[in-house]
């Protein structure tokens, strides 16, 4: 919140304490490569550097996000079809020979 105080011919702007918490400026030293990559990302996303650093810092401070567990989805075979010929399943040795030929 900004309010203007008039004293004579000059106007003086006074900022409240709450307003200072909305935006804080600071200086940090970054490696050149990191800054180049940030600028490139900002250009690709049509965003400002502030938005890029804000998003990255918030994501880092939030910590790792839990990943969804992997789930294998198998398509059922049409009726009567098998992945391997039935004769291969008659013995373990035939199955091993068949699998050796695949890989």
C-alpha cells in the first residue's frame, strides 16, 4: 500500500511495512553458464528471468515430488493365440532354446 503525503510543493511517497514484504531485491553471484541457461529458458517460454528464478526456487524449496508408481499395462491376446508356440512349453530345455533364439 502506498500513500502520498503532501508537504508544500513536493509529494513524498511512503510505503508501509506490508508492501516491503511483497518484493525483496537481493544480489547473488551465479555461474555464467547458469545465467545463460536461465536467459535461454526465459526466451523459450516468453517469461522474465524473475519468473524463471521464482519458479525454480519455489520448486526446490517444496522438495521432491512423489512419483506415481509405474504400472505395466498388458494387452490381452486374442482368444487362441499364445506368445510362444505350445510345443515350446512342453519342456524347460525347449523353452530355454526358444528364448535364446529371441535375444
